[in-house]
C-alpha cells in the first residue's frame, strides 16, 4: 500500500486540548478516524503526531491528500 485510502471527503473537527498529543492516521484505514488505530502495520505508513498549541477546535484531514498534514487544507475539494 503506497497510496493512502480516502477515509472521508470532509475534514473532521476535533476539540483539542493544549499540550496534548494526537496521532493522525496517514494510511486512511483506521476505524477511529481521524486518529490512528494501528491499521497501518505492515505498510509504509506511520501515524503523524499533532501537539495542540492551544485548546480549540481544529479540522483534521480525512481525505489524506492535504499538504498541511494533519490539518485540512481543502484538498478534498479536488477529489
């Protein structure tokens, strides 16, 4: 598997807590989108860490095409 699976075509809003780490799924196979559940094991993918700089709602990419991972950059609009 060298290309990620499109897990969704809209970003996923998550209320994050300042200082907390979140592990974004890069392969698209996780059943706990947008976060990793280990489904990438045996592939070339690995989760990407996101550390919240402040408590707020952020929008994680679900299409896995973002150039600003793990956050959505609107790439899903071109799918």
